[in-house]
């Protein structure tokens, strides 16, 4: 029996949206039926211009032509506004990543999705997302232990924006780096209590505006509350050409570690779980995760499930285009 082609659309076309388009092109069981943008559709340049671009305001007109809508807006203001409205029309998948606000965002999607008979799959990506699953695995399998999450080496968009807001900065990026000494302690079986400063360092690369003073800019960055003051931060000053050559990509990654023990008080063994990612393009990888979960959302809804869901609610087999029989034969 031939599997149906899943009709997917994308809402929002920045780095994440273009990554989603590229990922859909790699999945033969999916077809991209349209891009929806708040910009003038004629002004949106796609990586593949064979796909139509529509105005976001017209999206309701297409509710019967889309199986799953991937939301590629930002977590700060786009998704909290768009998510509940679009969950009332479509099966949706998004990468909402404001961890502290996930419970309330879940509630805002659940009612409209249930009422519409749709699935709203939120906070899909690598953290939250794949890292969340591995934290769960670690706690469930090794209940006596501690979980550690390290991020990097990776470019932080929010912290890079903060660097660029400093007076005298023309261009700037910030990378988060995990401390190797802290990870070594966890891997050795220790369960250290680590402060913020003991887990990560921050490294900034800055191009100065003409006439700006290095010491003044460095001091403003390293003492910035909520961003850099709690970390050991190094600021490197470079020229624009070097900046564009070496810092135009968006790498990221990190580690989830569970250090625990099994057995009895007289026969105890150290056990460890570790999951890591090394990403050359954070948005493209996140988009690839979204596309796999779009397939799962489609399958879940076809099976009669509705309402808000997270990665904890999705069986791994639903992510794959392969049949359960194929998965048992090839991967189990």
C-alpha cells in the first residue's frame, strides 16, 4: 500500500523557515505546498522558487490543503500570538524554546487544538526537544544520580544581539563554550554541584565602530547583567573582513549527561549516559527536527489524537517514514 504524501506548509521564512524548506526537500514522503509570510509575498526569496508564497493574513483559506503547518517564528512574540490561532486551523509543529513558559504555552494551544480536532506539537528542536528526551531517559533509567546539560560550542543569537546593542559595536557574535574540566568531573563519576560560572564560558568577537574604545566596550560587555556578568567572558576585537569570513555561520551543539549508580550499598556501580550534538548550522538542524516531528503530528492526528503534545508524547517510530515492520527488521 502506497503511503500518502504529507502536505506541509511553512509559516515564517527566516533562517529556520529556509532550513525547513531544505529539509522537506530531503523527505520524499512530503511535499511543500506553500510558504506563508507577513512580508509582501513578492519580496520573499526562497531557496527553491517553485513553491508559492502567500500572505499570512490569507492562511485560513488554505486549511483544507495543508496536513501540517510548521511554525518558524520567534518564541518571544511570534509564537505566543500565532500558535493558539493557527492551532485552531491546522496540525502545527513549532520550536518554542522559552523553557520557563512552556507550561503556559502548552495550555494556550491545547484547547483550540482539541476543539478543532488537531494536533499542536510544541517545543520541538534539540533543546527543548532531543535534549529533553535524553534528560528523561537518564532520570528514568538511573533514578539515583544527577543530570547535567552543557551547551556549545555554539553561537547564541540572544547574547549576540546583546553584544551588538553595546555602544561602539559595529558587528558582534557570542559563543557559549562548555568547560572541559566540569564535563570531565561528570564523566569520571563525580556528581559535582556546579555554579553557572563553573559550567560555561563565553567568548565574544567584536568589530568596533570607528573611534570606539576597546576597553570601554569590553567593560560594558563583561559586566552586562543577565548575559555576561555571571560568566568568565573573553572579548576579541577583529576587523570586518575577518568577522564575515569566520563568523557568518550559526554553529551550536552540546551535551546531556546523566551520572548515576546502580546496585546496592555493598555492590554499587557507576553508570553514565551521554548524548551530544555538534552542529554546523543550528537553524538547519532544528528545522530538520521540526520536519521529522511534522510527520509524527500527521500520523498522530490520523490516528485520532488531538490537543497539545510535546516530544515526550511522541513514539520514536512515528518520526520515521518507514513502516513498523521495516523498523523492526532494519533498526531494532
